[in-house]
């Protein structure tokens, strides 16, 4: 069983920055595909970014060039650096760990972009 704990959400003005963190416990973090997803009120959960064990990354078109996913295997932590934030980035952000067909989720952290 893998436990994921997110942190770093909050209220930020448009154009501002935040960094989300997700720390994993249990299992072998370095082997997981890690990802960030988000869910805005009234909408379906959507992919934001993923990073493989080898460091290959994938991003949703809507966040390319503004959000950056990274991982520190020594700290069992994945990050999401969020720059040039827009009101449409407002959502609950969820950390995901994928091992073969198994998916584990964190509890989510709220990001609100508003003036």
C-alpha cells in the first residue's frame, strides 16, 4: 500500500506561483510513474502532468510552459512548480502513483487563483 500526502496549495493572484509537493510512503517510489491531476468544481478530474521513473515528462496542453513536474527519489517526493498561474488553474490538485495497473491517490490540495 502506498500513501501519498500533498502540500503547498493556497490562494494566489493571477500571474503568481506556487509549488506543490507530494511525499510517498510505502513501496518503491523510484519505480512509480508519478502524476498530478486536478479537478475543478463541477468538472471531471483531468491530467496535469506525469513523470516516469526515468524522468520523462508529459503535460496537458493547457499547462505546457507554465507548470513543471519533477521528482526527488531520495526524498520520495514529486513536485509541481506552478508559474504564471491563471484563474482557470483553480482546482483541487491530486497526486497519483501508478504501478502497473494499480493507482494510488492523495487527498488533494486546493489551489485558488484569484485577485
